[in-house]
């Protein structure tokens, strides 16, 4: 089995305000569906691993007595913890730490990993998740769509534009080569099963979205690979070209897409 690719540990530096403002939230109906499949008691604990600014911890906090929100980047933790939503909660502990090494005590009823499992040393983390879960506890991998992947003609064109800018900005080291091949060769389902978890399934929730120049730019700045830090002194030039590119597709508000949020669920033996 080939080792998972390694990502730099500072890729989200400076992105927290953009991540918070411009990443479309997980659909409430998807979170409800997830909670309906996890045996939550109302007295249990949630671990949001690689939590970013709290995309899972915050909307689910009132369903658990205790929530741990863990991420390796201080900027994300600090931003998440200071949001009005987080400040109104008393049961969330924010902790800076790496999923592979952070010291945490189980049991958790649910370990949720949003848009991040591919960034982790999956075998190590899956093994740790098994230790953290109580009997019958669940791990959920949540995935959001990205605007440059989809069937609308503008989406692959956007992908090409962002790829060109990664080259121009010298940011290509932000995505390790072969990351998709590594997942194809050893899918998440297989990794979770090998760790001793029962794979329950993959659940998909379609949505429609229209992007504007502002929301698209905000989304790009929330990424690991073409945020403002990655662009450096080329920010103004990039913004000018993105504006020109968006306009070339028609009037504001015409960049529509149909796409899906997804979660994968696996359960520890009861
Ligand atoms: C794309 S963001 C996902 C944020 C949020 N969980 C969500 O659902 O959208 C990926 C996050 O994973 C974190 N991350 C990446 N590798 C990590 C690791 N080894 N341990 C902890 N956090 C990690 C990054 O710092 C970043 O905040």
C-alpha cells in the first residue's frame, strides 16, 4: 500500500475570514440525515477533526453535550472561536493539533471530518478514530462541491484559469502530485474498513448555486492553493483577470451550477 501524499501544514494561513464567509454551509437537511443515522443520545460528544473555522462543530453543537473542534492551523481555530455563533456556545473546546498526533480522550459518539480526510495520513487517523469512538459510534467524512468541478461549461474553464494562475504564482507545490491517484488506488471506504469500521454508505444531496464575481473570488481566497498568500504580489492582477473572465460568461449572476454535497458514514462495531 502506497503512503498517502503529504501536504504542507500552513496552506490555510490567512484564509479563515474567506472560509467563514464564502464556503457554502453544509445543507441542514444533510446534517439532519447524518444525525438520523448516528445513534446520538443527547448526552454524547462530537469531535470535528480538521475543523477549519467550525463548519461542522458549530451547526451541530446543540446536539451534543460536548464538542471538540481540532485543527492544525492556529488562524482557523482563532477565527472560529471568535465568531458570534461560537461565542454564544459554552460546550465547544477549540484545540490546535494535528489529527495524527493530537491527544484526545474518547469516547465520541461522532467523529466528523469535513473536506479534509484526503489531507490526512488516512491509515493513522482511521486507526485513531476507532480508538476514539464508543461502541456503535460513527465517523462521517463530509464533502462539499467546488465551483470549478461540474457539468456547466464555465466550470472546467474556471479550473483551467485557476491552474494557470497556480503556475504563474509558483503555487503548484500546494497540491501534492498524485493525490487523486492515491485515493483511487486506496479509496476512503477501504481505508475505513481496514481500520475495523463498517462502511454504511455514501449519501448525496444536490443543490443549485449561482456564483457572482465576489463570491467566486471569496471562494478562491478560501482555498489552500490560490489564496491571497499563494498569490502574493499578483493579487491585483489576478482579480482583474478573474473579473474579465467572469464578464466574458455574460451578465453578473449567470454562473450557475448543479452540484452535490456528500457524506460517507462508517460505524464502529457495537
Ligand atoms: C478544506 S479545510 C476543511 C474545513 C472544514 N472542516 C470543512 O468542513 O469545510 C481543511 C482543514 O484541514 C486542516 N488540516 C489539514 N491537515 C490537517 C491535519 N493533519 N490535522 C489537523 N488539521 C488538518 C486544515 O488546517 C484546514 O483547516
